[in-house]
C-alpha cells in the first residue's frame, strides 16, 4: 500500500473516532471505562453466539432448543460473525442518517442482506 493511502486511512479513522467521541458526552473514569469494555465484550460474545437465533427458531422443533442450536452452530465462526454484526450495524446507521429515504434503505438493504447472510451461513455451519 502506498504511503498516501495509509495516511488517508489513518486520517479517516481519527476523524471517525473524533466525531463518535464528541457525539455523546460521556465522562469516563479509568474504572468505568474498564467496566464498559468488559460489558461490551460480554454483549459481543452473546450477540455472536445468538446470531443464528432467528433462523434456528424456524428450523429447530422444540422452540426452547433454538438458542442452544444457535450457540452450537456459531462455534468457530466468532470473528466472522462479529465482523458481520459490526458491518451491518455501521451500514444500517449510516443509511439511516440519509434524509427522507434513509430508514427505508436501512431496513430494506441491510435487513435483506442480513437475512440472506444468516440463511447462507446457517446452512454452512
């Protein structure tokens, strides 16, 4: 990669961090930041493990077995599923900020892509 491209990527990341940090006025202390990071890690782990829950509800006969099925099928795919969750969340958020049609685009484009990815990955897992 060229030095100019790397510099542009670094500037974009710094700009994104600056704007996201100033969007919400939070006052973090070192202890609260550690608690927030730990809570985020736990929530991310649970979100990854329950990624297949919507389709597992359709495929697993006793309904109460759906979370267990999702939990088992997501093993070994943690990084990929976490990347998909982040990507879908960012894309949905960015599309929702568009005036007039943003929410509709967010639901139709990201929602459809999310549903298709769940179906494909569920069959492969």
